[in-house]
């Protein structure tokens, strides 16, 4: 393989990726002396920039107590009690039997499916699920098929056709989708799966945990179906301003994953101090209703302004602005950056060919006047 040739080809087609050299200051980002409003952050509730919360945590007893390394996998000597305490708290909040923590959402999604799905299991995944879920499907030995994005009629046909052939079917979806910001119909998926005794539902709420639902427990809470989703995954690296992930599930599945899930067994557990920070924030989740409301209001305003250019697709704080061609998309992003808005182009293979887009990802820290200004600048771009 000629790596340099491939890199040059990526450069020529506008698809070369680089690590951005930036510094952070609250909701601002600085690059080469220019200060821009960060419109690409996953810090949806604005918690990662809250120095008051960080200070309160660092002064707490928990912060003094827990070490900065677990030094081991949880199956050996790394199972500090803070892990189990957080798992019990999460399970209880969801009204479920059990929860299990992982080092990241990537670990969760690449580990759960290969552990649970054998050759007698069929995986049916939404066409737009996150790369980590695709990798999880590829790592395992189960056959799989992907249904058109949010096309439950097609999914229903696939279930009817395959339910008696396979021992188990696992339906895999996100709730809020990463790139389009649209939302899966969880009650419909639950109703579908309930028609079959051997169908399980796997929902990744990475973009919804903290952000949706009365207590911030995600779209599953919003839809009243927290108890009907067999494998409810969420991550701590986005709205929860920490690191790691969880699955909410039955006690049997939890024990099975502890025995069979390779990224859990063969990787050093997150620092106990990190888990304590996650716990500190998790306990405060119900308090951030005003932040969730502010985020919803501003997201709807931006989506309305982008109607016809991607805004109509979104039903969340992730709002796509579809440009089409990759190079045009890079140019538009650069223009917006020059005007003080740090937004990034998303190109193939992350999104389908010809749908290169700017992906706005809003946070509760962004002020209404800043959205006014953004809408105005986008209007100028178009004319
Ligand atoms: C970010 C993300 C992940 C990965 O989570 P990390 O904790 O960052 O590894 C998984 N699934 C979805 C849908 C995501 O957006």
C-alpha cells in the first residue's frame, strides 16, 4: 500500500482529515489567534465548561478518596466499589434490574454485540447507526442486515421473514442519530419487538442521555419505554461531561457480559476518580431541566432557519446544514469559521456521497443572541 498516494487522493477530493490545533475557553474555541463560538461540541448541557461544578467535586470527600488509576481490569483487582455503586444507581433510576459500566461508548458498542450474538442470532441494524455499532457487528459472528433509516415497514417485513429461522434477533438503533439529528420511534420499535418472543431491542442513547426526558434519562424516558428496551446504552463523554458508558439490562445479560465481553475483560477499567465524577454529575441530572429547555428552544430556531437545507430533518440539538459537494462544504465551513462560528464539515465516508454537510451540534451554553447572529450569517451565505 502506498500510504502517501492515498493521502494525496484524499486531499484532492477534499476528504483529508487533520487533527485541529485549537485551544478551549468555555464555549469558545481559539485557533491561530481567532476566537470562535464552538458549534461542534458534544457538551450538550454545557457541563464540561462549568468550573464551579468541577471545583465542588474536587473539594468533595469522593475526590480525595478515589485514585487516578484502577491499575487493572475489573475482573482482576480493578473493581472499586464506586463502579458498583454507580451501576446500582443507574439501574434504579431506569427502574431496571441491572447496569454495567464500560470504558467508552466505543468499547460498549464493539463489545456487547459480539458477546451476545452467535451464528443463530440475526442482527438487524438501522442503516445510519454509529461506526462503533458497525464495528461491533463486524467483529462478531452473527449474520446481519441493515434496514433503511427509520423504515419500520421494512424492518417489520424483515422480522416477519426471519423470526422463525433464527433463535434470536437483535434490532439495533440509535435514539437521536449522530449525523441527521433525527429521532427513532422507540414506542413503535418496542411494539414491533413485542410481537415476537425472540426479538431484543438495542438502543444507543449517546446523543440523548442528559438531554431528553424529564429527568434527563433520554428518549426512552421521554417515550415512557425505559423498561421495554433490552439493551439501553448511553455514554458519559457527551452531555455528562465525563468519560465512559453504560448498558441498562437484565441481571442475566449483565452476568453474561462480565463473562464474555472482551473489551470489558481485557482492558484496564476507567480511573475510580473518573467514575466518582460521573456519579457526581449523574446524581444532579434531574436538576438541569432549564438547560434542556434552553437547548431545545435554540435548536428548534436554528432548524427552522435551515428548513429546506437539512433543518427539516432534525428533531434535536444536532442540526445538519446539507451542502452536498465535499469541497463546497469545506469552503462554507471555512467561511463560517472566519465569521466566528466554529463548525465542521462532515464528509464521506461518515455520511453518504453527495450529502456533505455542516453538522451543528448545539449546547445549553450557547445564548439566543448567538443563534440570532448565526442565522443571519447563514442567510448572507445563501444570497
Ligand atoms: C460518541 C458515540 C459513541 C462513542 O462513545 P464514546 O464514549 O465517545 O466512545 C457511540 N455511539 C454513538 C451513537 C456516539 O455518538
